[in-house]
């Protein structure tokens, strides 16, 4: 019977911390994005891995001028974001209130009549993002223009003009290196007309654009897989919106459900709980999601098998500012101007997730809950594990004790255990060297906010410290 020992992961005085990121966030010279051979990740044409780390800048085109856009995108580049989710025909009076350059997108709200000046503004934003190595995950329209359901609308699309609009966008942007298309826009598909419109728009996009991937952004609490099977030919990946309903919502279960679909397709959480957003299920006034919630959602989803993650802020998605104050329904809520919100703790901490994943061959990662040998709660302290070629990672949202079984990971004779801090990106190296730790205790008092990532490596792989990539190939 193997000996069972208790290893306390104690913080050491000498920590290693990542340096600020330099240069473009993504190198587009590796070619267009495509789905990896194992159907779980996105890679460039030359097989260079791509980690999707996005921000929800939904109103980017509508509410920022070019100087503000430069400031926003430079901040996102410095924090390691690789994509911004934004909308061409946006939600807030997007058809009738001009953008900051005083341009409307359409003439008479007709999808077949485009205002060239508005699309030149979008061209300029794409160029700024390209120089910074950032993809724009472009929604051609917010969903209320197809299915009003709630919001402002109006419903302006038919299958015929949706295909025309898609073809217009495809012909204009087919040669841009930094685009991912996302249909949907926070609305469900409720009838065959809705289905026909989105399929027609996808057909229009693919009529001239043969390179850019297409996904679908669903409404809250569901996945795009509710409306589109993995056999839908235009759909490159599934996208969930785990949403803003409650704290500790198990988005890992939503990812696991899409991960199990056949034939396999990549999946991710494209709209989780936003930093500083009210907890909708809470009866306590002033109960807001914070950086703890954003990290928990991010690591849970990525360690459940997603190809990346989207961060969200209640102050950034609408580009809240003195020029664009909160609508009446948000009056009294905790809001920062967007230029302050971009440096909030959760926003800044997303870079550490990217650094951690890119420090290991992350496209070999698969969910590995079989490594968790202790009781695993369904509460906020739920442990989530992945294993890849030569490594295991386990996210512990509240620290505490953990019993593991490394046998399924096949890590070899000599291993190293590192405790990675997702709050600040520091790593404590070689806290234990041996061949089979079983019982572990994380640093600090167990509880909300004391989150850690346990990284266990096969020593023969000679990986860099967790979070400090030689960029994984």
C-alpha cells in the first residue's frame, strides 16, 4: 500500500513573477486561424497554438473615438488579451444614434444600404487592433435586430437581406488577418425564420470569406448548441453564455456538456459573470461579482476543456462614461468609467491565465477529473483538473486540502510540484520533488478568494516555471 503523506504548500520568500508583455499580443504571420486536428482548440495555419482570451467591448465601434480606442486596445494588448468581442450594428440605439465620428451604419436602417463613412471607421479600428496583434470577434449585428424579444430592435433582417449583408462584410474584410465572426448577439433562435436568417448571414459571409471562423453568441444561461448541432457546417465552435445569474455558477458543467458532443468541436464560455455586475439572484443590495468570481469562471471553464475564455466588466461592455451614462435600469449600480474599469483586479488578472496555459503545451490538455481523489464539492470550492503532455494542473478556488491520484496522468518517475498564484502570476518553484504526492494542503486559510493552481510536471520535460512561457509550440 502506498505511503500517504501530507505536503503543505508553503509560500517561499523568493517568488518568480512575470514581466510586462511586450510586442503584439498575437503574431498574425502564423496564418489564419483554424480548428486543431484534435477538434478542441484553435491554431494558426502553421499549427501555432492560439489561446482565445477576449474582453467584451460590445459598444467599441459605437461609443469610443479613435483616440479612446487606441488607449483601450493598448491596455488590452499589455494585459495579454488576444481578442475583443464587439458589434457592428450595436445594441444601444445602434441604428439611430451616430458613433463618435457622427456616422450611422446604415441608410434608412436598411441592411442592404451601407454608410461608407461608418465602415471606414470600423476599418480604422481593425487597423489599430491589427498593429497590436488583437483579433476582433465581430458580431455583424446584435440579436435584437433579428429577434427583438427584449431591448430596442427593430427587427430589420430577413433571410434575403441577411445574406446580402453577410456578403458585403465578407467582401470588405476577407483579407483582414484579425477577424473572427460571431453571429447571434444574446438572443435565442425561436422559430424557423430566425434560423433561416442566421444561416443566410453565415452563407453570405462564407460566399467570399473562406478563412475566418464563425461562432454564435447565445442568450444567458445556455449554449449555442441549444440551437446549432456540431454538424452545422458553418459553425466552427460552440459558445456558452454562463451569464450573471448567481455566484459559483458551475460553468464547468456547461463546458463539459458541449465538450462531450459529437462530432467534436471546440467550445468556450463567451460571456460569464462580469466584474462589478450585480449578482442577479442575490437578495442583498449591493452584492456584486468581483475579481474572485471572474477568475473562478475563467479557470473552471478552461480546465473543463474550453479553448479559451472571455472576461467581462459591467463598466466596459457598454463603454460607460460621462458621455454615455448608464441607462435608467442600471441607475444606482456600481459603475466605473471604462478607462478606470480596464485596470480593475479581475481585468488585470486574466493575463496570468494566458501566461500559465502558454507555459505548457496547452493544446494537448484534456479534462482530468479522475485525478481528484478527495471529495469534490459542487460549491465554490470545486476542484477542476486538466492533464496534458507531461503536466497536470488543478484549480482550487478556495485552497484547502486536496487528495490526488496521479496514476492516470503518467507523469513518470521524477516530478515537481509548483503552486501558481492566479491573482498575481507568481509561482513557488519545486515545493516538492518526488514521484507521487497524494495529500496536499494549499497555502493560507481555506476560503473564498484564496485560489491557487497546482502544477505538477514531469521533470524530464524541462518546462519553464508555470506562467513564464517559452511560448508553447
